[in-house]
C-alpha cells in the first residue's frame, strides 16, 4: 500500500515517531480491533483508534443512546439520543476518519454469537460494564486466542490489564475465577462514575491496543494497573497465570462458553428489560 | 541563505572499511544513486516522512538522493533519518535554492 498525500498529512505526527514510520502505519491500517461496548470506555478508545488509522473497528452494543450516557460516552451527541449506540458510534468514527471501516453489531453478545464476532479481529478491547459480558468476552478471547485489553471503571477508580493466555500470560479468570454474586459489585448506575475516569481508562486501552499492534513498548500482559482519580494515584501489580484457573489452568473445567445472568437493582427510572441489561 | 550543517549527522567513522568508504566516495562523486526523490516545495515533517517511506521500500545498501528546498529540511531531514538509523553520506547544495541529501539504507533495529 502506497500512502496518499492526504494520509501522510493525516498521520504525519505519529509516522515521525520512532517505532511507527510507514511500516507501523501500515500495520495500523491492516489491524482489526473489536470493541465490546460503545459506552464510557469504548467511546474514547474507538475515537483514538479511528483517529490513529486503525483500519477496521468492530463495535458491539445492544443499547440505544440515552441522555444519561452523554456525561461520559463521547461517541454520542445530544442529537443522537434514541439512536442505537453502534449506529451513533459509526457515524462519529466515520466523520472523524472516513478511511476506517466500522463494523457494527447491534445485538446482545451471547455464547451463540461472540466467537463468530471476535473471529474476524486481531485484538479485543473490553469496555463492557457487567460481569456476564466480561467473562463471556474473556472466555471467547481465550478460545479464539485473541489478545484482550481489559478496562473497568467505577466511581473514581479504574483498572487495566492485557490478557494473552495464548502467549503464556494470565487470563481474566486467573484473577477472578467466577463472576461475583449478583448485587455484590454495584454498577455504574448504582454507584456512579466520573466521566473523565472512563476517558482515562478507555484511552489507556487504546494506548495498549496501539502498542500491541505496533509491537512496541512494554505490554500490560502480566501486569494489572489500578487507578484512583481522587488521589491521582496508580498502583501496579504483577499477575501470573493461575495453574488452577478453571479456564486456562492445568485442569480446566470450563470447556465452552457460559451465559451468566446478572440481576441488578437500579435506581434508574427505566425498568430493565432483561436480567443482563448493559448500562454503559 | 545561511545553513549551518550539523557535522554530527554526516558519516562519523572515517576509519571504517576502506572498500566501503571508497565505494561511498565514488557514489558521492558520481552522484550515483538508486533512487531520487524530489521534495522541492515540501516542508517539514513531510520531507522527512517521504524520505523515510522511500527508504523503507528500498533494499539494504541502496542509496537515496533527496532534493529539498525548504531551508530547515537541510538540517532536520538528515538529523531525523540518522535518528532512525539510516546513514547520511552527504549533504550539499546543488544550486542557489536546492540541497541534495544522500542517504544509505542500512540494516538496523
């Protein structure tokens, strides 16, 4: 692929970086990244990946844009209220960078469709806001041997890690073998979240995705980052593969995808339609 | 036009392989190059990016001649290419406005 004058101008500020150049820019344009959730984390991640020229971005979310999303979900505008989040996201990404191919999945991800979806991508970013989806995406990435860049946020806190069990690192279940009991961990709609925290963690995910694609820097695989916005503090922990992990351990008990259900109380005025409703 | 060349970006080790040195000198004298890139009218950082893109498509050991007329590019392009690991063989004016940068594609990283 030969770069057009416009492409050289568009990507010039990153093409001059050591480790990017024309070769790196080509890797980005050939990369296919799947983003689970077009919400608080998926929004900034998708915007920066599109801006950087990642060639194909997949967006999955079954929700529609609501006014309370706009405080942090920057893919969407006030005029998008009522649109499906993936349609709204596609519109934003394509207007930012028409070169990017945006594939959308306006469906709830389940054990029936997740493997088919992630199959077509090199890298997965999890920006989901509930444990059933989080575990489903982790398991699908493990079975599909995809690198998973995981981000999570609540109130003023965020966390980040990269899971590459196919390359010897831990998976999400090495840290947390099973989802917590429903109701134990509050959701964003119960506990709240600062929009900027979503932006910070979502951009860390985008940053790690760019590094994984370009093959530069130190991967977050085997590392777990905790962020607190009030203290502006970062805590990093080393994490290792758990030999007793039910998914990637020595004697795995999980051999296929599981659809967990999550019932959560809500203070929202709109009643949840299903027990696994995503809110971000 | 006052252009101060950064001597550091020119080939440093003059005691290198004799045969290689002679070959380089011969190429410089003969202005014998494998590819020429005319970047007249272009400004930084595009002068550097286009030079780098051309080098990325060339074979190891091949020599690229870049013509620039944007004064800062005379210093910046050789400096940036050197930082990337390419070997700057020569930088010299070719007329009142244009400069020629001779750069060799080297194996690095």
